[in-house]
């Protein structure tokens, strides 16, 4: 979502004459878009601003803007701690950036962190999302009402907001017209989308009708919002990819309750079993928070048991990181050595699942969406239906096509293959 936001911010500032530069010293404006999910995010901001100060020590100072979730969470504190920052811009205020820049005066710092998702998306819908890539992100939902005790999102992104249905479909059509073959629908709780009784399943169904779109994905989901209509669409959809990223966080009901996750392991497994029954090709990826305060050995073993049962093929796992302002911030952390040992064990099993899945594809032919050329221009980078990176010989003309690739070998992260035939489908 931060990548999508950064792209849209650039689409907006182009309207007042800004262009990107990869040369720091040329910059008239330096904008840092931030994420607050992980620990030490704000410290990274100050470190980066310090680097900019050194670069411009003997030059005219650029306009310095800090945007995103760190800006939202620590707005006034940032302006006080680092006077070099000129503008603080929260994630629901990107539509105001041009007016703020044009009216900025050096003596008056600006802090704009009002939650106004309605106006933001209304404004952005009038500015084309210019991409020209095989794969494009499309935000359909923002914010969160779940208030998991470890998570800062409700405080940085605000309450759940679903974009108007027609806005989303129009943007999807525009992306397809620009050459996008795959659209990834985004949201903090993407499957909580609900606009005038239109749900995520309705969006998927409508995008399925767009001729040039050949793949549809969505992330990130909450187990509580895997509704019947969304599960059922995996039975009939030809374009919805079979990888479901559904964060469970823990395999222990006790820990899930302490996290305020609002689902149980049994409910999660019921969703998993229903989806596998409807479509056996479906595979799961997940997020895991290891060593959450109160996690005992039994709770940890329950998490290992769940991982072994579901066989997640690609997951993210982290040691608990307390976020400022959350209920879990003041809880007693588990000993670092124990935490690291548990994380290593989890990652060992998750990695083994990933290696086995990749190994199982060797000598098989799979469909790959070619996304771009590698840096040396001799090979093509693409992704399988399960989002696994695939490297193979090819030319620039292959980019943007669905290709038939025979997998020759694999490692833990990547598949390597050779092109068999062009599967660039003509979908009516």
C-alpha cells in the first residue's frame, strides 16, 4: 500500500510541475513516505533526514516533507525534534499536497493529519493512476476497526473506509488500458470492503469482465472477514489467483485472545478447509508474531502445529515489536534469547515448506506473468500463480505476457526455467 501511495503522491505533484530525480543534489523537494508497522520506523526517518542535511549543507535547502503513517503517529514530536522537516502529511491527506506546497512559507511549518479518506479518493479519482506495468496495485479499502492490541494501524490510517465501487472499477479499467495484466487489490483489511452492500467478491467479479486483465489478487485479509461470498468465488473465478494471504498471527487461542484477534484457530482452520474443498489448488501464506507477551511453550508449540497442518507456502514471521500507543506497548516482553530461538524454529519450518513447494514444481510447466527484464537484459523476471519469482531466458517483447515456463531448478525463493510457449490469453 505504501508503494501505491507513493505512486499516487507523485501523480498528484506532477500536476504542479514536479519530476522525479535520482540525484539528491538536484532536488527542490524531498519527500519521505513512511510506514509505522515495524519497530524503529521513526528513527529511520531521522537518520534519513540527517543524510539529506549533509547533502544540502552547502546548497539551498529543499522542501522536506515526511508523509505516511509515522508522520500521522508522531506529527508534532517530529516537527519539534527535527526543525529541518517542513511539512508533515498524514496518509489521508495526500490530496492536499499541491495546495500545501504552493502556499508554503519557510517560517510556518505545516502539519496536516486529518482523517479525510473520502475527499482523498474523490480527488485522486480525477487524476489518472499512470503505471505502464504488467502488475498494478489498486487500493480499494483503508483503515481498520479491529483494534488488535499490537497494531498501530487504526491510529495511523483511521477507521475502515471503502472506496466507491465505480471509482475502483474505473481505475481498474484505466490500468488495463495502460497494459496491466494483473491487478492486486489492496487494503489494511481488504476483505472488509463494503460499499452500498457491494463486497470484495463483487469487485473481483466485475474486474473479471475486463478483457485485458488476466490475474486478480488481494491483500491483506482478516480471517473474520472471509465471508461466504468471498470463499465461494474461488469456485468459479478464472482470474483470481490461488494464493491467499490470510494472517493468523498465532496458533494458540489464548494468544489470539490476548491479541484481540477476534477469531479462533478452529475458525481459521474451518475457512482453510472450506477453501481447499472448493478449490484444491488454493495455497495459504500468513503472518506470525512470535513471542507475544504471555506466550508460553505450549502456545508456541500450538503455532508450530498449525504451521505443519496448513503448510503455508510463503509467510512472514517476526518477534513481537511494541508499537507506541497500542495496548500491547506496555506489556512485559519475553526474554530475547527465548524469542530468537522460537523465531528460528518457526522460520525453519516455514522455509522448509517453501523449499518443498518450489522443489515440487521442478520439471513441471507453469504459467508465469513476465513483469520485467533483469538488469543484465538477458533474462526475464516474472511470477507464478503463487507469487513465486521465476527467472527465465527471454526478450523485452515477452514482458506483459502470460508465458508457459518449464521449471528446470529451484532454490528456497526462486524458480528457474525455460520458455515453452506463449499463453497470452485472449479472454472474452
